[in-house]
């Protein structure tokens, strides 16, 4: 006769359930730990990507501050209408090629406030200007009567409305390209802020139709003026931290890198023993190096023990200003 079948006893059932719950709990902890590690790794990866973007773009422009295609800072005539106003339009003023602003000091081209694109109070900002080389764009001839440059490249990379500089070793002129053709750049007068108050590009600047005539000789260089302010601003996305690194130029505001929560800048001047903040810089032409400290934060919360539970890292880099070296 077959033995009678029997089920689990209550004790055996409770032991089995306890072991099963233990296994499920262990698997859940491993899964949650892996998920947390993955979120942390993803956050760090995004912060590193933002750091690389900042360094490649912002550092490149800071290094070029004050530079021209003529490898010097020539005496410059400026016929832009925007430069003739009081105060001059910030992007038009070549006399200050680099300037820093402390956290509560208004910066060029941007206001401190809480709206999207506005600068976060307490974060530093810096304005820079340089003239970028346009693939060795060289003057072939300069017709001063008709305000037309003929250049070596056809087509060249200058567009109508660009603010450009023509320069020799010892003299330059900043003006708007009023119109362009395949191998010519015109600098006629106009009434807009970036238009020209005169077709004369000589010194001293006189805002009349002919102004002070100066003919740039063959071999003179032409480049595009770049003017930009870098700052930490509100991006409107509170859920992911709410702040980014921004860049404002004559063309408007652009968001460069998300997750940048703060920027602090310090400057080394000629003969200086230590880096100082912007308020302590007496002459911006004397600045030979900049130290940039950025605080970056992850977009996700719940991945850190910090107050807002976001990962945070500080990134520091120091730049020598090649065009300010004596």
C-alpha cells in the first residue's frame, strides 16, 4: 500500500515564505543599488560632458581676448553708430577687450534677474572681444571714394551686416560690412546701431559722409569682430536644476551647457603675486591670466546626500591670455 501523502506543516511553510522574501529582498536591493549606481554614473557623465563643452568653447574665446589677424592691438578708428552713443553699445567698444564682473555687478548685455536667460545673482560674468581670422582674408585694393574693399578670397566669409576690422600692423578700423559680393566688402554709411556713421576709416573718427579718409594698403587683413559675455543664467527647467552657462552676443542669448550652477572668476595682472577678483583689477589691459571655477550639478535628484540630493562637482581651469602677454 502506498504511503499516505502529506503537505507542508505550518512551520515549514513559514520558513519557506521567509526564505523567499529574503531572496526577493536581496534581489530588490541589488536592483536598486545598480539603478542608483547607474543614475550616479549617468549624472557624472553628463557633468563631465558639460565641463568639456565649457572648456572647449569658453576657454577658447577667453584665450583669444584682444586678438586680431594682425597679431597686435593697433590704434583703431571705430565708425559704428553704436560706438558713438553714450554709453556705447557694449559689443561695439573695442577699447576694453576683456572685463570681469562680480556676482552682484551688472554685466555687458545681460541683466540680473529670475527670468529665463537672465543672470543668476551672486555668480560672476566676463565679457571679451577679439577679431577672428577669416582664412587669411587679405585686402587686394581699397577704393575709399566708393567705400569698397576688394579681397583675395572669392567667395570670402564676410556677410552683409557683420562687424569687421581691417588692420595693418599699426592701424585698424572697425565698421559694418554694409554689403558684400564675391570678392568685395563695402562700408557705406547707414542709420542702424551697427551701421557706419562715416565711410572714412581714418583717425581721428569724424562722423560725416566722408569722415577721415584712410586707404588700407594691399596686404592689410580683415577679420570679424566677436563680442560675447559668458554668465550663469536661469534656464527655466527647475526640475533639472534650473541653471546653465549662457553666452550673449550681438546676435542674442544662447544656452551653452546645462547644469552649471555657479561661476567664480579671478584674475592675475602684470606683476601681481596672486589672483584677485574683478573689483580689485585697476586696468583690464594688465590682466594676463584668468582662473575659472565652475560648480556643476546633475539633473537628477536622489543621487547624493547634498541638500538638494544632486551630485555636485567643482571644475577649475586657468588660462593664460596670449594677447595680453608683454
